[in-house]
């Protein structure tokens, strides 16, 4: 595993490429937003694969929320057997 493969969003992208090939980006959608006062934002990230909500995470930075959601999505894809659903 290369250093880049250890990044959760990279791992998720690689797994989706393996499942869907070149059309992987057509099957994934992120919803990312923040809540709270400007000095204490909480970032929320949700990943949809196909029409399914695959994971959700929140954190104090946008990147940390996205990384945590990507990690959860990778784990769920492994549990679900990484099968193509379309």
C-alpha cells in the first residue's frame, strides 16, 4: 500500500473505481455542510453511493468530516462485499 492509499478519500475512490470503473464519479455524491457559530463550526459529511446513504460523519474540520465518512464508506463496502448495485 502506498502512502496515498492510506488516505480515506483515496481508498474510497480506488474502491469505487474498482467497482464501477471509469463511471465511478457518476455513482457517488457528497453532501458537506457546516453548522454552528463561526468560531465553533461543526462540519458534517454524508456520502451517497447510488441512491443509498452509505456513511455520515461530523468533525471540527471539513477534511476530517470527509475523511471519517470516507473511512466508514470503505468499511461498509467491504462488509457488503463491494458488489455493483446498478
